[in-house]
């Protein structure tokens, strides 16, 4: 079925967007009136449609300096496989049409598919690592977890271009994997060295089936990325298999 991305402009569409967000996250995060208001004052409210079914939504508003902050983007789990990327491309064209050349957002650093989309496919760059950014959340995705986020910035001045798949095999590993468990290697980040930090294969499953393991992943990835950042070593790419690749800040 053909995927279509459109702005959501009607009251009925804003109610559908709110219902979809609740379905994805398991709790109402944005009520319809707020979505309606964001759209009314010129914010970004768009949806991904498979036929007449709304399967994805993205909502953003303008920051103090005029750039667009993309607050929430979600796709039904059973409909993933291109809708998120299509929403971001639509968001790019929407922003450029309004003279906006920068988009920011946050994402959970343990969700490898989002990390791959953000860094490898879109070419966003890492801003800062934000430990427990939202504090306690009670939705079905984040409940019981520290809400660490990576703040990313997407420069729209040049279109995303395909690049070779990243390969972590020649990098110095700071955090590896042993099955579902994270493994600290004890190695020290060094300037001029390509570094790798693993992510869990499926953090959503671990949160449900092995919450202790999920918490260990949070601690290991947080420590590695924050330590590297203090030395000016930042995320430069993400491998499809779920590895952050880091290099010196330029």
C-alpha cells in the first residue's frame, strides 16, 4: 500500500493524531487541543498514512532562535520500515519552505533503529547527552527507566546523501555485547582513535523481560558517551548492527 505524508490540519485529524500517540506510547502524551494549538500557531503537525489509516505522526514547534524543534515522532510498531524516514524528509521540505535550515530533537540513545536513522540516514549531528532529561515518565515505553536522551541537530542546508555502511570492526570498543548483556572493556578513549559503543539489540524487549539488564545498558552507554564527550570525542556515525562510532570533534 502506498505511503503518503500530509500535514494534519483539521480537528478530526488532530484527534486521530492524539489517539495514535496514545496507542504507540500506551498513555496520553499530547491531548488533541494542544496538537490543534501547535498547528494553529504555525507549528509542524504531519501524519503518515497507509491508505486511509494514520500510522505515524510527527509534531514540532519553533524554538526561541527560530529553528524547528521536532518534539515527537512515532510510528505504529507493525508499520515501521520507512514511515519514520518519510516523515523526516517531509519535515525537511516543510522547514525549508519556511526559510528554516535547522531542526533539532531528542531520542533515547538505547534505541538503535532511531540512532541509525538519525545519524546514518539523515546525517544529523550530536549536540549533547542529557541524563534523565524528562525525569520520571509513566508511559508504556519509558516507565521505570531513566529518560536519558541525545539532543541532535539536523542541518538542512544540504540534502542527506547515501554513504557506505559504517563498520565497527576496526574501532576501539568501549562497550561491547555478550548476548543481551553490555560489557565494559575498560579501555580509555583516546584522541585520533576510532571508537565504538554498542547498543542493545532490542531495548524494548529488555525493559519488559530483563529490566536489570536494561538498566545496566543505560549506565554503560551513558558513561562511555559522556566520558568521550568530555574529551571532545563525539558520535560521527552509527552502524546498522547497533554500534555508535565516535571520532574527534571537528
